[in-house]
C-alpha cells in the first residue's frame, strides 16, 4: 500500500496530499507528535494545533497554577476559536484528535460541519479521568482508536461509543532507534536499572525493594512527581528530571535493564495497562526490557527471547539479579527484541496507515450516503 493516497484521476502515479487538522501535544518525544511526523512522512499536509499554546503546562508555582485554573474557561474558549477558525479556513478532509481532552463539543460540531471525517486516537487507560469534555466529544467522532483492548468495552459501556477499534501503541522510528553514546551520555545515563515514568506508589515500592536487596546496584529514576516518593534508599536514584526525544533513547541504551511496569486502573476504566508505549519503545531503542507480566505482552514479544517478564516484587528482584549477571544473554534478548519490533510492524507509521484506511472507509460511506459519485472524489482509491 502506498504511503500517500493516489489520485484516481489525473496524472498516473501522482500522490494527493490530504489536508489534515490535528489536535494534540507537540512536545519532543510525545506519541502525539510522532503521529504528526508520520502523517507528514506519508505525504500529507498536517496543520497541528496544540492546546499548550493556549493553556501553559510549564507553570510550576502554586500561584501560577491557581491562576491557570481561574483562567481556564477563557483559555479553552480561545483554543476552541482557533480550532474552528482553522477548520473553516482549511476545510480539512480529516480531523485527528490525539486524546484531545481540551477539544470542546462546539469545536467538534464546527469541524464536522466543514465535511471533515473526525477520528480520535486515544492512548490512555480511562476515558473519564481527563476532564469533563472527553465524555462529551468522544461520541461525536466518526471513529475512535483505543490503544487498550479493554477500551472498546469501556467506550461502549460508559459513553455508548461503538464506532471504535483497537490498535496497540507504537514506537517512533525517528526517536526510538539506536543512538551512539559519548562519554557524557554514559556518565549521565549509565545505570544497572533505569525507570522512566511518572511516580506511582507501586513503582516506588518495587524499586526500593530492589535497592534494599541489591544495595550496590545503580538505579536511576527519571520522570515527574517523584517528589512524592518517601523511600529513603531511593533519594540518590531519583533524578528529578524527565528524558525526552533522543535523550530517552540514550537513557534506554545506557541502562543495563529498563523497567516497564504498567499503570494501575483509573476511575472509569475496567483495567489498568496491559501494554503501553514503553512496551514497544524500549525494544526499538535496542534496550533490554524487564516488563511487568500481563495477559497481552507475549502477544508481541517472546518471553526469555525478546523480553524478560516479572510477576511480582520477588520475581522482579530475581530477574534483575539474573540478567545483571548474564551480560551476553541480556544483550541477545535486547537485540532480538529490537528485531521483533522492526519486522512486526510496531511503528507509528503502521498505525497511521490504519488511521488513513479507516478515513477512506468512512469517507466512502459518507459519499455514498450523500449521493456523491466515487469517481468525482479525487481522494478515492476505490476503497469501500
């Protein structure tokens, strides 16, 4: 399948670029930005509008956060106006909301009035834990992709949404790749065990238990909210910084073991994570992944050959000790995990093709219902 939509009329072999309006985060290393870049690699014109341009996310002081909460209705209204104005200006064929929890129902109605097919890609555990707008806007999309298998049941039971399907998270080939490490990178990121992610109590307890059992092991913890940790033996491990973009890849490559625990169940969700972004990103970086055992992880990677799995704290400690002592086996698993990620279509480019295929199906259905001839539409490839 071609990466770009081919014209059914005009010069043979020409590719037509879709006009896509995209609502999502654009920070370096975000899953959302990976989709934007993959769509552009596929030859499409993507206008991306980020809510952070209207609602500052970097304000740290309590006073500024309080001011943002007070101003939020007006900030969201500005964001809404920008989305509506851009949609009316562009007349996009496709609107993609990546999570898009600040998009309002009014903006959704206005965007769809331009004739755009609206698709949401939803990467999180719960549809109910990220503000009051999502439960109102998700039913307005023509299709919702969820990266959680249990998300399909949750969508229908909580929001009545049935026009939905599952696909797994993905790695970004521009970011999650083999990166050469210099001496400064090694000094900054080298560790026996690394964890990159937001604080959760269970992750703190897991890493604290490992540090107690293996006091000479070098542990490094990167991510937000780790000021909440109370374990004294993790004070030197917590870096109080995040790693983004290629720095994430360097961190994974420099660590002998990369921990991949799953997020707990949230309000409105029937399950916690069973697979997540790091399930695919870590192997793609060429790192050794020690992943929490779930019913789904072995659908994607073979235990003991392409990843390692742990079931509980004792098992985690035992596996960490084993693989720290078996360098050759650890390297072999990391190499096989990367090869599996590359050959099995786990990249964001493959996910984008699924989004574009769904767009074509919905667009064709809308043309038929409106009486527009398939041959009259320059974006038709004959997909029904």
